[in-house]
C-alpha cells in the first residue's frame, strides 16, 4: 500500500511504514526526491550543451557549404559573362579567325575559368575550422560580387 501524508502536522503515524508492504511518504520525502531529480538533470546539462553545440556547429558548417555552392555558381556565372564580353570585344575584330578557332579559344577560356574556380572552391569545402570557412566565403563574395550579384 502506498500512503502519502501531505498534512502539516503529519496525519499518518510514521510507525505505519513498518507494516509489511506499506509505504508512507511525506512532503519531506517528496522534496528529497525532487531535489535528487533536479541534481540528476543538472548534472546532464553540460552533456546536453555539448550535443547542442556539436549540432549547431554541424548546421553552420552545412549552411556555409550551401552558401559556398551558391557563391561558386554566382562566380562561375559572372566569369562566363566576362568571358562572353571579352570574346565580343577582342575576338570579333579578329576576322582572320575561323569559327573553329573561335570555338577553341572559347573552350580554352572555359577550361581556364573552371581551373581558376576549382582549387579555391575545393580548399573552402575542405576547411575544417568553421569560422575561417565562413570568413573566406564572405571575403570571396565581397571581393568578386557586387550586391546585386550576391546569392
């Protein structure tokens, strides 16, 4: 039997707890249980905080990677626009070039632009330190893209 003595002064004689299969609890017992539970929960706070911190870091790293993809795409688009402008302004006057020559020049320029983008993008993706990764993404964005071009 489970008896709860919530009265002040006590309504149940403490000797009742000596009977077989009878459990008597009073408000002091409940306070002790509550305090034990609080202590147990408080001891888990650092562990919980560590889990939260770990997942926040993973999320921020993922977010920086997503921003990096958008940034690389925006840079690639800008470089292609610059390439097209360059070809119009520089290759158009060169009437001696055949269409095959022009296509080869365009292909070589595309390969060069991809090579220029590839190494920095891979280094940014591979950066382990989150703060540095975010700073580098922001620096690239600020250096190479105007406000209207930013992803």
